[in-house]
């Protein structure tokens, strides 16, 4: 083993497989959220229950895991420079955003003519430069793209405030997370949506909402929530709290439901005695699956269900979700085999972690 490899091994933190498994579930939830419109789910108690399970705090869960890992990385004896941290995050997040947003923009412009996609969701005027740029920013090319910019913004602020965050204990971080969540839900989000309806997909607005969960993830690492002896029991109590909070119409009730639900998921996975290998493998490839599943793969899968004469609603839904997840995972595995995964999805550690 070379000296560089030995140093990397010595400074490398142990893997936490339950986090990979949690991300594996969350990426399936993302697919399940988007599949609702393709399957034409109708309003009702069954749809409400389904969306509670898959949509309460799915993307927020990714922010929480990222904050947990960010705080955990500060335990390494050798810390990268600030600029190196920003460059790594930009490579991991902004380059795939530019690549796939541009590709999906072209697809939205020309795909309908080729019969590849349903009518474009972008407003009139997207053929102009300003219209195209606006469509890219508001993720009108594909609904999931905003997250990459939002997460980069949150990481950039965290890196800029690193010296301050290092000095914060778990309780202070928890209070900061609550304050950010209430500020977002009670003040900023209502104002922004009232001023511009398209802000519902504004990456900077959603970065503020995600930042509360990023900071909460940092607090959970500092408090060692993944090591709590009664993780499963606490997860059950938090799930009940989340269900109860959904009955509150106020914005703060929504925030409570989100925090409780994602914390329950985190604790439940931390309590697992063993992690299913397939779920962990899926979780290590969430970036590629996230980028690829919509709009092309899901459109192809939904077209297949139509050709098979599967009834719309839940029969189609329970076929579209697993087939889209499987097809997206296979596409990522093919990209890895061809050696283009780092270019398409940013730098990954899939191979390294699998060997470890």
C-alpha cells in the first residue's frame, strides 16, 4: 500500500451502511412522488395516505443526511481547505445540474415533435434566451433539478460559516434548525409564493427550507442520535407525532410533521441490525437515479403500462414506481461500467466504498 493510500485509510471514517439504506428508500420515495401524476392518482384517502408516506419529508431527508455527514466529516484530523470544499461540491452538484438541465431543456423543446414527451410544461416564451434561462432556474425542464442548486447553496453557506458551526453544541444547532424552519414556513415561503407563484421551485427559496434539515442533521451527529439505546421506540413516538401534526392546518404544524417524520426514518434505519445489500447499493447511487428517472425513464415506463392496458390509478402507480426505480438503477450501473458515471453524475465513491 502506498503512503498516500495508507494515509487515506487512516483518516477515513468508518462507513455507516444505514445511511446508504436510508437514501435508497428516499430515492424510491422521490420516484413515487413524481409517479403520482403519471399514474393519474385521484384525490381521496388512499392518495392522501400514499403522499403522507412518500412526500412528507423526502427531499428534506437528503438535506438531513447531508448535514449529518458534513458534521461527521469535521471529525477527520485532516481537513480540506475552504476552496477545495467548494470546488468538490460544485463538481458534485453544479456540473450535473448544468449538463442534465441543458439536455432536458432541449428535450422539452423538441421532444414533443418526436413523440417522446407529453406537452412541455414550460410557459410561453421559453424559446428565448431569457425564457430558457428562467425555465432552467425554476426546474421547468425536469422537476427534480432544483435540488442540486439548493444543496450547493446550503453547503456553501455551511462552509463559509464553518468556524462558527464548529463551536455550536447539539442544543444550539437544534434551536437554529427550528428557527430556520419557522422562518421559512411562517414568513419567507408565504411571502415568496405570494409575490411569484413560480417561486415554488426557486432553488434559493427551497435552500432556506432545506437548510433547517441540514442543520438538524448536524445536531443529530453532535448528539449521536444514531447511537441512542432506544432508537426504535423513539422512532415510533416521532412517527405518531408526525401523523398528529398533519392534522394541524398551520404552517408550523407542517414543519413539525416534517421534522418528526424524517427523524423517525433516521432512527428506524439506525436501529437496523443489518442493512439489505440491494437497498444500500441503491443508496450509493442516488445521484444518478435522481438525475435519470425523470422525465425520460418514467415517461417510457408509463407508456409501457398504457400499452399493457394497466388501469390508471394505483394499478399503474404500483407498476410505474418499481419499474422506474429498477430501470434508473440499471442505467446508472451501465454508466459505471462504461466509465462515464463520474462525468455524468459528479465524483462518486461507489467503487471505493464497495471495495472497502
